[in-house]
C-alpha cells in the first residue's frame, strides 16, 4: 500500500462531514494516514479593497476542532493529520492531489446555491487533481436501475470497449478487492447505428443488434482478461447494454458502494484538462460516491 495519505477536505458542512466519514473508512482499508484539510477563505481574497481582521492563528480553527471532537471516540481511527490552509478552495484543493493517494470531498460545501448538485470545489478537484478524487453525494438521490445486481457490496466501473482506460479499471479492481466487493463493469454501445446518406439525412445501418452486442462483449472481455488474472480474488460481472453510458452508470449506482469513472484524456485541439460528458453526468446524478480517476501522467 502507498504511504501517501488519504485527504479529506472539510468546511464544517454536513456534506463535508459525510465525506470525512467516507475518507476515514478509506484510510483504514488502505492502512494509510488521514489528512484532514480545511481551506479558509476570507473576504480579502475576493475583495481586495475590504479590510479584514486577518486570519486566525493556525491552531485556532473551529472546523478542525469539530473534526477532532467527531473522531475522538473512534477506536480504530487511522493516524490523523490536520492542516489549515488559506486561499481559494477551487485553486488549492486540486494541488493537494500531488501529495495524496486519494482526495475525498462532499458534493457541496457551505457556499454556492442550494440547488447545485455539485459545487465548484468538487468540480475543480475532479478535473485538476493529480490523484483520484472521490465525491460523496447527499443521501436520498433517486435513480432508476435496469442493470441486474446481486445482493452484497458492489463497485461499478465504466468501460469504453473501443477505447479502454486501464488506469481507471485497475483502480476499480483494487477498490473492489479492498472492500471484498463484486466489480460490475458497465459497457454501453451505440444503438441504433446510423450513417449519413446525404447532407442532413441519416439512415439506419443494416447490422444486427445481437452482432453489435456480441462484438462489444468480446472486446470488453478480451481487455478485462489480464486484469481478472491479476485480481483473481475479485468477482466480476460484465453488463453490456445499448444506449447512453452515463445513464447506465447512474442507474448502476443505486445501492453501489462506489462508481469509478475516468476523467478524460487531453486532446490535441483541446490541451487543457477537462472532464468528459459521461463523467460530468455521473458526478451530477449518481446515488453513490463517485471516484474520478486521472489518466497516467503521460496521457494527462
């Protein structure tokens, strides 16, 4: 196991305290220290012409004191570290990923609009951090599930059969092993297939759907084979279905312990870091915590 810490970003909100509880469990499973970070933002950052009394002393942080009280009675808590930073959370939180094996935060903090499903801090961290980022949603999200799921702990991961992401899949296999959970791999394929006959006119392609699904399954199973061999202790279910990948992953998030998605590779004409539409949709709508895994440094 890596000796790098798991980091929980807190701001005193209920969302961040739920993320703290998730991070505590993750640190225990990884036998890693837990670093609890509070980024304190003051008016002077946003309004330079406003005079403020200045930040409190480093050891006078009421949010971190709240966390210390919350974890004091936990007998099997991991080694704990506490860090107070000053600045803009969307800028500082992603930087923490360079010294962590996992960054965990709630879907929303104290700021922002109550109607937001994902706050700016979560979006920035998931897009820019160098380590996997787990966003813990508020409870009570309702999703419709069509994928069959056996009882018991389950980790879900998306696989694009024609462009698989080994880094994301390896993270999902490891997470399933740590949790003693089944790994449900969700692969979607486009259907119905269409092609352009002339400008502005789409016509269906005369290909049998069963053949498309069979080819998609064969591609997925071929890529998964070496990973299954390396993680023989992980039970795997492969779910192949037509339609929208995001919709299938959101549906599979019902009662799952975690949904794992890749962030996005940089493209030649879009060199900035970005998240794909599937990843964004899963972050916004999944009922379970979502792990966003960055690509290998060479592909970032």
